[in-house]
C-alpha cells in the first residue's frame, strides 16, 4: 500500500511506502526542490476516483461490445493456459536434469554376485517400525535433563530481547544518512528553546560590548555627555577605575618654548601649551631631551604636571597655559656638550 505526502516547500505530491518511512523515521528529500521534510507529518488523503458514466449505446453496439469482451476473455484464458503448460514443462525438465545429475553408487571390489544392501533410509524406517511395535511391551524411562543445560527462554521473550538491538541498529543506520543528519541539525536550531537561548546570549554579548566601550572611553563620554557621569562612576566602582578629563594629545600644541643657560650648570625651560579642542583635556607630561652638536641625546628627563608647577590637572577648552622650570645639569660634565633640546608633550 502506498501513501501520498506533500512537500511543504514547493507543494509537490509524492507516493511513499510505509516501509520506506519506517526505515528513515519519516524523513524524505523532495526530488523537485531538494527540501528535507517529515513525510509522516504531511500525509494527504487520497482523492476519490471519479466513476466514469457509461455512454448510452444501441443494442447493436452492445452486442458488438459483448462479443469483443468474450473474445478478449477467451484470449486471456488461452494465454494463461499456455503459460501454465510452459511452467509445467520447465519444472519437468528441471526434475529430469536433477535426476540425471545424481551419481550412481560405486561397484563393489568383490565379485559381481555380492549381495546388494538396502539403502540406509530403508534400514532406518524398518528400525523405527520395529521400535514402534515393541514400545507397548517395554516403556522407556524418562531421561533426566542434564544439570548444565539451561531451560530455553520462551520465544516471545527472545523476540522482546532482540527488539532493542534491532531498534539500535536501525537508529545507527539512520544516523549514517547525510540528509537525515542535516535535517536533524536544522530542526535542532529551529527549536523555540534554542532560539530563545541564542537571543538571550546575543543580548548579553551586546550589553557586554557596550559596557566595555563605556569603560574604555569613559573620559570622552563624560566630557561630551555630562548626564552620563553618574552612570560611568557607578560602572567604574567595581572595576577600580576613575572618570577624569579626556586625554586628547592631538588637541594639545606646544605654542612656544625656550631653553636658556643661566649660569654654570643652571638652565631655565619655558614653554606654552595650547588646547585647540572645544572640551577640557587632561594636562600632559613633558619630555625634555638635551642634545649635543651632532643632535645626539645627552640627557633626557620626563616632567609631570606637578614638576611644572601646574595648579590643575585639566587644561580648559581653547585655553593656553605657560610653564617655567629651572634645572641644573651636572651629569658627567654633560653641561659642556649641550648644544640644543627637544620638547615633546605626551600622556604617560
């Protein structure tokens, strides 16, 4: 008996066999669009066949039709009889061939007058007949069953024990089918629980990314959106960080600088910093490098805002700040080799 199933993707209808559905657990592949679907979930009812209406015929046409039907029936019977005769003849030839192939018994090495013994089957039949006649006179005692032989299990329980093994082997064979594995993977990812878990994981990862960006650029966010400063302070509490002025070294320019010798090994450094951005920035540190006549570094020193005498760690928007620092150079007579300097602003 065949069933009818419909492809949910393209709507094509196919005939399927219950044995085929049982082997693949209902999974089939559409031959039109290659979609893998569960055929048992999309079975269709058979449409009732339309009963043809016999056309109206005349008596002469009816006689002609009846004669044709009788002739066709006689021809069918003749054909069936011919087939049966051919089958009987083939069976007879096969039996004759089998008899011809049976080997003849070997002749005895003695004289030709040696007695012929009956076949073993006839001797066995005579022995069984004699035993049947003598049976009422001497009943045989029942033989005890050997102790080592176990009682055979009932056939029903044997089938029940083999059923799980057959089911396991069928499942293993089904797992080897490629389109069944592909369909099971697709069905797994389409489950509502799996999709809900993936959605929650995506939201969690997005929130983690936003938090990481807020912690990394907390100074810029607090300078441009002051309303977020309480949130950023609360976020930095467990992470042991602080919200301060943004560090934008590209907005700081050394407007002017000078390095003059006062007396002996004493020098004075003067410079002016300018903030070109529209927001306050953190005060940078200064790197001073003294060079010789060949522009090779002789002495290098890093000056933090506290060393420069800055009263605040913030440089206001579009403002300037001037600093002056006196220092002495006494490292291995390096004062006599100083011929120039380089000044660099940076964030440590």
